[in-house]
């Protein structure tokens, strides 16, 4: 009876240990997927620091510029948001297609996502050029608090860099997945990155554009 | 013949389309609310609340965290929320700074 108890306690000790000792994956995800999640968390903290610093300066400033008229700026930013959200749906479709082994279709959906990213970048650069043409620089602008330019270009520039890297990343994955060099897990992990880029914009759109909308 | 006979569990496509619809709806609502004549503090609070809801939908459904093992969720999310909350500690100082300025 004593030996049976010992076996039972040994079994339970092993099963308790195995979950966290690396014998069994404690998170039930691949290491590279966990790696992407950890990157996302760290990048989320980077963006949070910038966004909170921006909000601080925005709240503390009396004469923060409101240079964005409804047409074309706010409409343009809203279209950019719709484009990013739509590209998130196309990446969901790519992941679904990859899971059932439809390599060609998955690559096609990934390319549709890349197209969304490129369109987003084009619209954003157009917006930047418009502001630069009106005299907005990193440390001054024609309207009010000089920090407007610095915060605007830093926040949106860092995000645009993420979108551009995402487009290249998705392109590599689409190319490799079509040629069986990558697996469905790689498509899913690239999708995680793309959704994160989309998620960050959900905060930048209201903070940077809507709170600086020109009101009548 | 590129499809292979694999049996994987996939959530219905309809769920993702519904979430996408909600996200578009929230975006339109934000744009509409931005033109209400509210105090900046209230506007910031309302818009950030909507953004947090949108972010939660993206994380839960598009990033699939809702369907992952609870240990992964509990490792990632509370730590992230805690760090962001700590970053907000100095934020009320912005209101003090604004009120200190001569009007």
C-alpha cells in the first residue's frame, strides 16, 4: 500500500514537473510563436511610452495645433484605418488557407494584405508631404506648440516603419510558403505581427488625428 | 491539386467578419464623436475607451489569444497591462501643468 502511494506521488510529481520543465510545452505554442508574442509585448511597451508621452504633452499644451480639416485629412486618416482593418481580415484569410494546406490561396491573401500595407503607406506619405508643404518641421510649425511636428512625425513615422517592415516580412513569407519553404505556423506568426501593427494604429488614429481635427 | 487532406479546427469565418464589422463601426463612431464639443479630458477618455475595446477585439479574435491556452494569456497580458498602468503614474501631472499656465 505504501509503495502504491509512493508511485502515485511520484507520478503526480512528474506530471507537475513536466509542464514547467520544458518536457511538455507549458504554453502549447511553438517557441517561435512565443518569441513573436514576447516581441509584440516589448514593442507594445515602446509604443505605449511614446503614446503616453504624446498624450502628456497634448494635455499640457494650451495652443496645440489643430491642422487637420475633415476633408481631406480626417477622411484620409479614416480611409487609412479602414485599409488597415481590411488588411487584417485578409491576413486572417491567409492563415485559414494555410492551415488547410491551400498554399496558392494563402500566398494570394498575403499579397492582398501587402497591397493594403502599401496603400496605407502611400496615403500616409501623401499626408506627410502635405504637412511638410505647409511648413511643419520636427521642431517648429506655423500654428502653435513646436512639439507638434516632432511628436507627429515620430509616432506616425515609427508606425509607418513597422508597416513597411510588415509588407516585406509578409512578402518573404508569401514567397516561401508558396514554395513550401515555410509552414502554416510561419504564416500565422507573420499574421500576429501584422495584427499588432493594426492594433497600434487603433490608438494613433484618435490621438494624433481626431484630437487635432480642425473644428468649426 | 494543392489542397492536402488535413483536419484542423478552424473558427467560423463569420466570427471574423462580424468582428471586422464592429471595428469599422467603432472607427466611424470615433470620427463622429471627434466633432462633438467636449472638454479635451472627456474627449480623450471617450476615444481611448473605444480604442481599448477595438484593441481587445483585435487581440482576442484576430490574434487568436481567446483560443490560446490560459497560461499564455496569463503570462503576457497582466504584465503588459501592469507596465502600461505604471507608465500612466505621471500622467495627471499634465493637467497640473496646464492649470499652472497663465490664462
